[in-house]
C-alpha cells in the first residue's frame, strides 16, 4: 500500500482536542497537496473527524477556517481576500464551503500570473498611507516634487536611471 493510498481514507479520533486538531490540520494539508498532483486526479481523499462532542467538532471547523485564511496569507496567495470571504460564507452554509477554500488556498492561481505577471502578492495588513513620523505635508510634497522632476529628466534622456550605466 503506497503513501497516497493510505491517505485516501483517514479518520482522526479525538479530533476536537489540541493534539487531534493539529493532526487533523496536518493531514488535511497533506491530502490537499496530494489531491492537487496530476497523477492523483480523480482519486478521492476522505478525512473523517471523530469526537464525542458535536460542539467541540464545530469548534474544530472554526479552527480549520482560520488556518485556511492564514495559509492563504502565508503563501501570499493573490486571492487571499476571496478565500477569506469564502470561509465566512462557509459559516452561513454550515461549513460546507471550507474544503473548497482549503483547496483554493493551496492551489496556484493560473490566470492571475498571465494577467499580472506574478502569482504572489504581499499581504495588505500593516500598510499605511500615512507619512512617516516627523514628516509634515510640506516635506512630503517637496519629496514628491523632487521625485517627479527626477523622473521627467530621466524620460527626457538627460540622465540615466539609478544603477544604469551611461
């Protein structure tokens, strides 16, 4: 029995516990990686989470949803916001959509790279449109005008760009 065959049907007992939820997540990640390989196309991968408490299992679903969002952000997936929306929609549909979000977070965007030239983006959190501390609007305006003047001279062919040889 090969590794792929062993992972086609897996059950995790005590899935709502700390150890069980970690094992569940790692097994789901491995199944997602294997299911996206071309040689495994059409093969079913089934993961059963078994626990004595229904409430705890719904908590595991919430844990897995947040992990899917973190995975998409960590992999710098360009559609991470859409994956996050799908995870939120999963709440309305009783958790039925999160496996699609999970696979989407692990898949490579095909058409995105053709359109934008890259298949990763930097996460948006932490960005700010505010000027640097201690910098007034007048200072920022001066800096921007200097950058515009430099670009205009560069376009006119008077000065090579930084790092280029004349």
